[in-house]
C-alpha cells in the first residue's frame, strides 16, 4: 500500500471563482458620495474652463462628448435629489452651454457695436418667476420673462410671457414666444447643471450679485 503525502490544496483560494479588483476600484467604491461629487464637479469645470462659454465646443465634437459625459456622471450622482427648492432661487451666471441661440448672440454681439457681458438665469421659486438675461455693458440688456411651475424632484416648467431689449434711455418690448422645461440634474452651493426639453445642456454658477430689472 502506497501512502500519499498530505497536501494543503484546501488552503489555496479558488482563484477561478473570483475576479481581481484593483485597489483603485476599491478606493473609488469606498469614497464618500460627497467626495465623488466633488471629483466629478472638478472634472467638469476643468473641461469647460477654456471653452469660451461653449463657442469653442461647437467646433470640437470630442470635447463636447467629454463634457456631456462629465455632466452625465454628475447627474447620476445627483439622481433623485430635489433641486427645485429654495436653493434654486438665485442669479445664475452661465459658464457653458450648447444652446445655439444664446451662443449666436454672444458670438455676434460685435455686429451691433457691442459685446456680450454676463449671460444669466434669474430664478425666483417662491414668486414663480424666471428671467433669461444677456447683458451688453455698460447699460444694454436683453431679457425674457417667464412664469415657472416646479415639478419635483428636478423639473421646472416655464412659459415665456414677454421679452425686452433695453438700452440706457430706450426700451423695445417684444412678444412672448414659447414654453418648455428644464431639469437641474445637479445643484450645490456653487454651480448648477441643467438639461432642457430640446436636449441642450447648461452649466451655471451662482453670480456674486443679484440681477434685477
């Protein structure tokens, strides 16, 4: 009778049943939600910082895809959060957008002997008001008034009521034109990221001032 030497095979981990997980993946999984949001937010701001509010992105489809991917990441992290409350009320200054009409005005303001200043969204949730504003320093402004209805957790329905083109000593009223909705897919103390009914994207920051008519 031949005796077999004992083995320690039972101590070997069944490697074929397990997938290797890198330390980086583990750290990412363990990272707190706030840290993930801060990282995704930083990535987005880095991507748009040199894009001239979106003008340069129009001719750079690869950068546009990167920016939208970063927005989708933030939206996923902010999924289900309520962004239609009091914190939505603010004067928001545009950092980047895909909206062609706004970018057209920003780009071509020089044809009218001026240049575009801050582009703003002024939201007052309590009084159900929204103003979309393009400034032309030192005293020109074009703004569109709207009424709004919030639809938590993230949608705001709006209806344009009037528009005004104003200079230092004159004003031209324009008729209202349209309605729609936007969703603030991410909102914090500094920035807001929105997507609208037409599939356009908007990244804005809280302006250091309040705009009033």
